[in-house]
C-alpha cells in the first residue's frame, strides 16, 4: 500500500483542518481518482521497448565476455596523457546513432571511463585517430 506523509498527521491536527480534500488525503493513501477533477493515473510508460530491452540484455552478456577477454583499457596508449580510471565500458567507434551495431564485437573497444569520456569530449581528435567513425562506413 502506498503511504503518504500526510497520513502521519495526527488525527487531532487533521480534524482541525477544514475541507473535504484535506480530510480525504489524511485518511487514505493518495489516490488521484479520489480527488475530484483528477484522472486516475495510468501505469508508467515502459522506459525501453521490448526489442531494445532484449538488445540490452545481449549487450550486457557480450560486454561481460569482452571484459574477460580484454581486461585492460584499449585506449591507454592512444591517449597516454589521460590516466586510466573507472570501469571498462564498451565503446563503439561507429555509434548506434550513426548506424553502428552495439552487438558487434568488431565495433566495440573496451576502454576505461576516463578514456571513454575523453574520446567523446574530443570528437575531432578521436575521429582523426580512429576512435570515432563518421556515419557512412569509413574504413578504420
Ligand atoms: Zn583508459
């Protein structure tokens, strides 16, 4: 059952406050349908589609495998002035937004969070060095 802070108001204090809306809220958990003029809420929208959820599960399994196969940051020598830090992320040189697959191991580099951030903060340099690819399938 959903609890509200309003339920914690003492009965005496609640009784001292006039009005049907207030007494409704102090006696029962908040239910929008109980308040005149407010429609009952719908269930929240799904955050991701079934298809994307399935893809995310496949990707999580793939990244777990790749972390075991490639346990060191692959960008540590490409950007030597950046110190490796954080967990290994899967980085796609050809991003999903540019048509890349997030499930293709050949399109995934295992890099630390610091290098991942650096690459996306310096797209021109990262593109020149092959760590980001423009859409259209340029060879890496
Ligand atoms: Zn790194």
